[in-house]
C-alpha cells in the first residue's frame, strides 16, 4: 500500500525538489506573443533531462529569441473494443483522459518555468473518437501479415514501424496480434494527430521541432510530419551528441552511421580520437558505466555481479528487451525481437546444437519481457541459459566461435574480443566490417552453421576500426557553444529529482538567470 501511495504522489504531485525548482525559477509570464514570432516546438517528455535542456536552450544565443511551444506527448490509450461494450468503452475513454490530464498537470507546472505555451495531440471528444475508430478500422482490416504493418503509410508519411513499436510497448506484449483492436486505436490516433498538427503548423511560425525521442507515434509521428513540411527536426537524444539534425533514414542515431568512415577521415587529430575511443572501451570493460549510458544503466554489463558455473559453449546469443522498439534503430530480417529469438532458437534446436549455445537475457528486461524469456527457457530447455546478471567478461572468457545480437550495442564488443559476431539487421557500426550483416534469413542461418563448424578463430586486426567507430557514435559532438554541453548535462544521472537541485546550483554558476 505504501508503494502504491508513493507511486501516486510521484505521478501527480510535485515533490520537495521539484517544488524548489519551480520556486527558484518562478513561473514564466503569460505573454500575448505575436504568432509571427519564430517558434520552437519542444517535445516536453516526463524527463528531468528534457526539462533542464529546455531551460538552457532559451539561454543559448542561437535560440533565446525563439518562442517556445511545449508539446505534451503522451496519449490516453484506452485499449478497449468499441464493439464489445459501448458503456465500458465510454467510461474507459474518459477515465484515462482524466488520468492523463492530472498527470500532465504536474509536468506543465515544471515546464512553466520556461514557457506557458502548451499543446497536445490528445483527443477528448468521445464522438470524434468513435468516428476515427471506424475510419481506422477500414484500413486495419486490410492487413494480412505483420510485414503489412511495417509497410503502412499515412498521407505519404511512413507510420508502420511507429505503429508496431507503439503496440508492443503500450500493449506490453512481445509481438503483434493482427486481430487486436488496439491496432485500430493507434491508427485512429495518427489520423487525429495529422489534422491537429496541420492546425498547429498553420497557427504558429514553427521553424524547429526539438525532440529527445523518435520512437512510438507520439514522438515519431510529429517528427515525420514536420519533416514532410520542411521543418527541421533537432534531435538531442543521441549517445554523445547534444544536438543534431534528424534524418528519418538515420533512425534513432544522431549521425549518418553509414558514413562514419568518411566522417572520421575528415576529422583532425585522428590518433587522439582513436585513443579516446579505446579508453572509453577500456573503462566499459572494467565495469564502469560510461557517461553516454549514465541515464539508462544502473549497472554495467561488465560488473562482477555474479559468477555462474557453466560448461563451455561455442556460441552466445544476446537477447533484447522484447518490448523495446525493435524497428526504431534500423531494419531487421525479422518482424520483431520475439520472432528473431524464436526462429533462431528453433533453428539451432533442429540442428541439435542447442546444448553448445548460450543465451543471455537482456539485463534490464522487465515485466512481460522477463516472462517471455522464461517461456523461451521452457520451450527450449537444452540451451545454456545464462543469468541476466552474469558479467559479459565471464562470457567472453570462453573460447567462443560466434556471438549474435539482432542489432544491439554489444556487437562491436563481441568483435573486440576477436569473436565472430553477426547482426540480424541494420546497426550503427554497419559501415565497418567487424560485424557480419546478412542480407537474408537464409544467409543468416547458413552463417551460423558455418561459424559453428569452423575451426578457425578470427584473427582480424580490427581494433583500431572499432575504436574509430566508438569515437564516432559515442564521443563525437559538434556543439561547442551549447550550454548543455558546456556543463556536460548528458553525464548527469536524471533518475532522481535531487538532480534538479544540482541543476539550480549550476545555473547560478553560469549566471544565466
């Protein structure tokens, strides 16, 4: 009960640190600003990093003359079938909207220290919702396969991947069910969002859209809408970059990862940059959480958590979190991480190789993802199932022939240890040749067999190229004058509200009030 009450307080009410933050800055005055004034639409997620970043943005020379319009991103998902029970659907629709209003009210209080202009894409009209659902159903019933979802577009804007990822995350399920009415609801929200975004664009002199996230319909669709209207998307959610121009073809990534070798070739002091990449990897392998992962990791995958007594194995498969936006980081040979896992384990089982293959669950998988891992363990018990807490250091100490990840950050780390590594799709290091990327499923499965039977161990001298990639993806940043970079905001731990007090102290030092 205490935990439940604590969660309610955290969701809907300001705690002491948040209250002091708001009191220190005061409330931004409501001004009758001209609609002709250049406007930045800022994706105001429930995130202390985004909150602090938005404040600093208004103090940067390049952007302080802009008017800030905060976009509150979250939708009210009711996930009920209109046909099953209209009364329950009605009650669910308004109850979830009420919860969202209360939830947004807290964050509006915090963001109001920067600007008092807010907008959202949430629909509060029940009859409009019913109309949109009927329109959406006409499109969703045409879908025959999961691949059909990936190919969906709306008014020329690619939406299939956004719908897929949104379904997994907010339905909390490892794969899609084509018959689930939640698909219709997601599509209906895209229809509503498109019309609302047109009105926002026409009413404001919008020049830039700032966002820290690009997945799911509430982040990704506005980004793609504005791109289609030749409005620049400024992405401040990359590993190292504090700000970069977003291109849809780059997925989550800050830069054009396909051109990393060319980008690096044009940089000065290459030897020093290679050393920086090397040192970052050395720190990571020592069990340190590198600055670029401070906000997402609680423990390092190389920390000596536990030692598991395990027999030798020849290959290892690193699983992903099953609800963590499989399409957001690049195209995959499989529809989602669930299908990738199932088809890979099934193939190895049929080849009678499972007893020599280890599987490591994702270290931060929760809820349904952990349950899915347990189900796979029951379905395929002959594999060497590792603890999610086992250190990668222990795994790589084995004489492995290969390591596989669909498209995870562990890929260059496998290659670093002179182990043949293979992805199942696009990944940020794919411009280099230290990760094998098959073009078809047939090639993918054939390569697994080939490496299992191979008697040779990789002897390629690729470490300098790995360091080069690490620099480009984890260290490189071109925003010298940005205040957020000046105080190294990305290296702060924003998981607790106490960081807001640290931010206040830093603002005092900068003398930018």
